[in-house]
């Protein structure tokens, strides 16, 4: 199976974060929250790369849109649509993703456009669930 260009160019930060949380079901405490139009898995003490949020490194954040929370061996809460009690996190760093090249052209017209894009993201450490 051949990897696409985007998969090969994933930044090392994002790869490490995905590796840390890949077996989320094995943790006793975890949650799923929503921010920036996407859903993320959270485990206490682990880092998560999310869409860009303005803030200084070290500042604290609260995510109020909690969709699911597992707090014990058998205790799972599912929100309808959200649960009470925010997830608290702190900003570790602001970063950019890998460079994506967008190339458009019109054949036989000598019209070419080459653009690059780097998505901004924020790495946060989950403090409490």
C-alpha cells in the first residue's frame, strides 16, 4: 500500500502525539472533547495537537464541549450533547504543520500557479479531565 504525500510529510510532533494516544481504551481516565470544529481524545498528562488557539505558552485553557468522559473502570458518561465540567489544559507550544504544495495549471496556456501552505496548530497538555 502506497502512502500519500501528506502521510509521508506529517510532522514528527503530530506523529509522536498520535502514537501516545493510539491505545486510548487502555487508560482508566480519558475523554473526548470538541474544539475548532473537530473532536479530540484526551488523556490526563498527555499532549494533544489541536487547531490553532491564541495564547501564550504556559497559559491555561478550558474545553467546555466535552462529549464523552470515562472516569473509572466501568463509569462512562456520554453527553447529550455535552457534559458539565470542563477539561483543563495548558499550552505547551504553538507550531506549524508540514508544508503542502498546491500546484494548478492550465494545459497549453502557460498558466501556472504554485502555492504552499502550512497549517498552524497548538500543542496542549491535558491537566484534568
